[in-house]
C-alpha cells in the first residue's frame, strides 16, 4: 500500500520526504510527480513504507501537521483509476449545430444569390 501526501510545498524534494517519513519506519519508495508542461512539482507525493504499521504511524502523526508552511494532508492512497481510456472528453451527443451561418441546409448557399 502507499501513502498519499498532499498540500506539499512546491520546494519539497524526495530527500525531504524521505527524511520526514523515516522517523516512522523504513521508506521503500518516494514518488514526487512533476507537471508535464512546467516540470515543477505538482504539490503532492506518494510514499511507500516497509510495513502497514509504519504507514499507519506516519499517517496518524503527519496528517494535519504543519510542514514547510503548509498543513499536510496524509492518508492511504486510493488505487489509481485509469482515466485514459474511452477517447477524448467533450460533450456527449455529437454536433448540435448552432453558431453563425449554420442552418439545416448546411453551408451550401448557391441558391441564395
């Protein structure tokens, strides 16, 4: 299982997180996602610890704690939902027309002159 750590300072590093969580046990992995466009941290991370008891201790101690000027949100990470399937977003129902120049006849205006 993994721990979600939210409301992080954008200045935080993986080493910073490793140090804080190491107080509650062995840290197996830290994942600090960056924004694809800017390369900057996104303000949250995932931490994986050796045992569930260590994770629970860290969650209990750190959820709501102030760190680097921010109140942390720390809880069990929820399983990732795959939002990439199913094509693009947008409105359901297809093209509904509207806008300037749209009519039921389409754009064929040859007979209007």
